[in-house]
C-alpha cells in the first residue's frame, strides 16, 4: 500500500472518529518540507486533523421570531408593538375557533377575525 493511500486512510479514520464525538483528535499531521506523516500522538508542530466543532441544536425549541417582522415592528411605538403582540395572539385564537366551527361558521363568527386583520394591516405589524 502506498504512503499516499495509508495517509488518506488515516485521515478518513480521524475524520470518522471526530464526527463520532471524540474529545481528542485521532490523528495529527506532522512533518515539513514535503515529508508529511500522520500520527496518533501529538508531535512538535503537528496539527490536529479532522477537528470540527460539534454543532448542538435543540430541535424542540421554537425558532426565534421572524427577522422581517421584528424589523417592521422596530419602527412602531411601544404601545403599537404591544397591540401587535396582542393581535397576533388573538388572531391565532380566532383562527382556531373558526377551524373548530368548520363549515358551520357564520359571517358573524368571522367578523372579529376580519376586524383584527384590518387593524393589523393599519398598524403595519
């Protein structure tokens, strides 16, 4: 097996170990002036191979508020921003209520939602 193939296999093994959550790097790149070797123990001037920081995300956590909405609301007064937050919540509740009513919903049932949406647009929430 050639030196190049051995080196490539060692690098792949190191990358696999680092992806599996290894705390220490599995390989170090050692050498200089065209003579590169790989070692499992740290060497003088050696660099860890395959070390990438682990990304930890909490998929159960809700994403942050949409940036476009936050940017639009930044120009509003604090009272208007508060009204927008209240309208957001009430709109969700009204939409859920209408969904539960289904086809039995009347125009009178839908009017509060229509009024909220109109106010939402007027405020430019």
